[in-house]
C-alpha cells in the first residue's frame, strides 16, 4: 500500500519516496517507518510517499521503469543482501544515475546485492563473474550494476552491536555542519569498510573496536546525474528514535534537493512545521 504524509508550509515541500519492505527479517521496518512518519516533518518541509508492502510487492514496484521520476529524493530502507537480480539492481540504480533522482540509503541498503560487488572477501564474490558475464551478454553497452559503486561503499561485515562515538569528517560536510564534533550513540552496528569508493566524500566516521580501525559510516557519493548519501547506522530502534538521527536524515534529504545551506541549516521555508 502506498500512502503519503504532508505537513503545512509556505514553501513547496520536497517530494520524497520512502521505500521499505514489511515486516523485515533482521530489522523492524514497520517500527522504523512509524518513527520516520512521526518525526521527519519536525525537521524538514517534506511530502513523503511510502512504498511499504511485503517483499514481493516492493520488489515488483522497484522493477517498474522510472518509479522514482516524479520525486525529488528516493529513500531506500531495505535489506536485499542475497538478491542476485541484476535487472532489479540496474533499474534501482537507473533512477539516480540516468533519471537524476538523488538517493538516500539507510543501513542495510549498503548490504544489498552483495553478489554484484565481486571483491575477494565477499561471501557472495564467487557469483559475480557469472552474473557479470550473463549481464554483458544481454546488455553489452550497459554498465554492470555494481551496487557498491552506486552506494559508494563496499562492505560485507559489521561489528557486534554496541555503543560508539560518532565524529564529523574533515572538512565538515553541510549535512553534518550543525552537529557537534563528536557525540555518542547507545547501540548500533558499525559497518566495516572493505572499499570506500574514490567517488565518495566522508561525512561521519566511527572507530571499530573489533578491527581497531576508523570507518566511514556516512558519506555522499557521485552516482551519475544525481548523488547518493549513505548512512550505515540504523539497525535497531536505539538509533532510529534518536533526534540526531532524524536530523541527519532530514538534512540529507534537504541537501540532496538543494534546500540545505553550507552552514547545515535549511533554507527559508524548508525547516520544520
């Protein structure tokens, strides 16, 4: 079922398409969606349409050509790690790369279409050569849909859920400009960076106690005609109920649509109700 929520503002709201699949196997996507609905218009002037159905219907929706073209930003709060449907991956990437709709990817959206990544340490790496061969046989003039190139991050593993310190990357990105230099979250998964793409710009960083390395946990990536922002936080409700997380998502939406100033503040008419 698709439905929308709309706040009351003087300026024309940013039109957002929020895509998830219910109920979610590893994440409570219904509760996360409800939290997003409850708080997002307190942080930004947005008109959100929710594509929130069972997995089968959500996949069918995302295989529809140009499903995002009537929106200013598309959000993916999904988890399709073992999906090997390259036609689906291609169509999702095309919404941003060719049709120019910026994308915001949350948490497990980065652990999606693993088999397209093809790095040696991937649990699905052995599938990529065959997928790529079949794709190029059918689509010789179309780039193979490597999801990590689209998202900006190759990642296949994460730390155990625990508290962590988040800090802003330098130079400070506008999305994080009105955040403190450091802050704490109580519990979440830190996604370890296997390859941070050269097309990406860090926004937030955290330190892993498991491999004793710093990892980018939020970033902006050049993804064709429009850009994508990814954030690997958001596994459970501990993070999804935090005002700072709501602010990050709102800032990202506004930034992707050109409605956020360099100081991290929404331009006139795009802050809150």
